[in-house]
């Protein structure tokens, strides 16, 4: 048996050998430490199904090496701040990464940075910067955004500029296999040498049209042939190669870096749906040409973020940057929104959807914080009990349903749509219903309920952790951050809210109920709900309701 403990547990309590106990951290979070067997092997027995773009069907996931997973995801071309379409890809594959780790797999996760590209060179000329310095700056900005979105750092984050030797070596292998050719310092891949070209994307070679994506080059043997190496041009970064100075084509970088950090054949390759053709199709052709056993067992692609029924893209100038959105919305709310549809489905962006995600998460964190507050007075009693009290049958049923529903959804191709509904909401409702009962119960019954609530909180917290919906902050601190985002969006301060609350109190005392209702309605429109709790009035973020009408709210409480 092994003891798994969430957060820090004192050595003294470990020595006591409690089976179940509660420790209170400095920030006031209640966390449970439980004795359990090693679950990793059991979790890996649960069969994960993933939709494979290559076969166009869900398949049981079976890694090449039992217990280990090789995962490669195409990263950004770093020349500007990233938008929420980039965030969707990052969050989708972070969920996969986290869930594989949750199942007990050792994951080698590689996500690249493209720091050598036409777009980077063009932007650098516009700004008067060195292309690599500009790209490095936006790589770092991207990592700031990923940290805010709680995306775990990959095992490796290679950059093209650091892997020229690997890229050149792979091009040499392709030429040795007579699958490419050199023209005036440029090197092209011959698609006609790839027997299965088009199989991944369904894009048949005879259906490709010259000039549709790149300018037609008359030197190509086939219009669909693509660049492996580009001869140097004046005032552009270049590297020495057997074919003269130049830089790599776009597609070869991922083939070379995935082979270097994983192998020529690995488990999972991910990226946006727009990368299926030509990028992933060309990448697969290159890898298979260079390495006889090359390839990928599972191809995964996330759907686009759309805005006004169009794909969000910098080229369309219809994008919203991650940085822009997190000025007014908590990054966890943005992450929740990005998971609110199945990762393969398109996701329509709207402010109202983000408002819904904010409201849903606030309720989750507030419920768990309310539980922590309710458990605080019983810390000593629970420690003295030493784990003798048992959780109730009802609690066990709630926990089992929560876990089973969560695992069922995630095992089914990472179905995060509505992931915090159903059994999860039932668990939160049970917490809210139980908190008020604690003071009225006999000691023995109370201890049983306390243990039950601790275990329900632990199960609820584990789901949030796997989904990346926790930070290193306490629930209270997250709630405070979310309230501040609401104030920022509304253009108000805490002092403004306090003044409105005081005005409403005076209006009610004077029986000016229409005025009282109007104050509450105006705040609701701005996403601020007033809550009358006993003799106190508090405020919480809510879904901004333009139809807010509290005409009978205050009158009914007069």
C-alpha cells in the first residue's frame, strides 16, 4: 500500500498512521490524505478511445511501449501574440496530456516552436527587429499565456533554429531514397514517390490544384511538390547546408524534431484541423520517405474556434488574443470555455459563452470554499477521531457516480462537453445541502458527515485537477480574482459596489422598492448579483442579464 497525500502533510501526522485525516494549509484549504493502493495499473486497464483522423473512427488506444506514450503537437509560428484559436489547440492537448498522466502513463510530450518562417521574417522587417529575436520574444509571451491557462509545460519545446543539423540530416536521407530533388539550391519533395500521399487528409493527388496555397514554381516536377530546403535570399536568416545557404521548408521541421525527441514512429500526433493538409500530409510523406518504419499510430485534430461563422485567424483579422480576453475574464473561465465543446467540434466564440463559463466555475469554487469554511471549526475533532468515522453510504454513492461519469466521458475520446454537469453538480448540491446540517447533528453522526464531505471534496477537486481547472491558489483567492475580473469588465470598483449596496439598503428602509429593484437590476445587467444573507448583503459575479427585472424581488422580502 502507498499513501497519496494532496499538498503538504506534516511528518508528525504521518507517524500517527491515520487512515484518513484532514490538514489545514496556510491558505485555509482543506485537503484530504488517504491511504490507497497503487491505482496506476488499474487506471491503465481502463480503455481509452481516441478518434484517429487516419482511419476516421474511434479506436482503442494502445501505446507502442506499454505504460509509455510519445506525443507530438504542432506549436505556434511565433511572430505575434497568440489568439484563442491557438489556445484551443493548446488546451485540447493539455487535457489529453493530463488525462494520460492521470491514467498512469509516462508521457513524453513534445510541442515545437516555429521560429524560422516567412511570417516571422516579414514581421521583423516591419518592426526593424532581428527575426530570431522577434520570434524568441513571442515564444516567451506564448509561455506566459500557457501558464495563465494552466497548460502544463511539455517535456520538450524544441525550436527550429536549434535543430538545423537534424533537419539537414533528414533531407539527406530523403534524397538518398530518391524521394526529393535539388534545383538551384532549393530542395523539393517529390509527392509522386509517396504511394499513400493523401491518405491522411483524403486529399487525392490528382485533385490538388497548383497555386491554391502557394505560388506556382515552374521548376517543380509536379505542382504539388513542396520545399524541404529554401535557398537563401538577401537580408533573410540562413544556415549552411550541402545545397548552399538557406533555411528549411515548413513541413520538414516537425518530421525532424519528432523523430529526434520521440522516434520515426510514435504514438500520437496532434494539431489543428487546418493542419491535416498540407502540413501533416506532407510531414507524414517526408517521415515515411526518410525512415522505412516511420509514421504515427494516432492522428488527433482539434476543431477551429469560429467567430461569426468564420474560422478565427490572423489572416482574416477576426481574432481575439489570449492576452486581450484574460484582461476581462479569468484565465480559468477561458479554459473552461475552450473545453465546453468536444475538442473535435468547432467552437463558436461569444462573450455570452465566456460569461456562462465564468458563472459555472464561480459556483464550483464558491461551493468548495463554503465547504472549507464549514469544516474549519471541526479540524481538531476530526484529527482526534483518527479516521475511525466512516463516510455515509450516500456519500459513497455520490463519489462513485461522480468518478464513473467523469471517467466514462473522458475515456470516450476526451468528451469534455458538459463535463462539470450531471453527477458533478449533484455532488456540489449535496455539499450545499449538508453544510447547514453540521451544527444540528450529534457528534458521531457529524463526524461521519465530515468525513463524507472531505471525500466528496477530494473527488471533486481531482476532477478539476485533471481538467486543469485549479491553480496553486486557494479557492478563496481564485474567487477574489474572478470578482476582480467582473469589476474590470463592469468598469466598477469595490467602493462603487459598496455604495450601491448602501443605496439599496436605504431604499428598502424607506420602502422605496422600485428604486431598490432598479439598483439590483442595473448591477445584474453588469454581471453583478446582490445576495441578501441574513442581515448582510454580499455580491457575486453572475451572468449579465440585459432583461434583468427584480420588480418583485425586494417587495417579497419587505
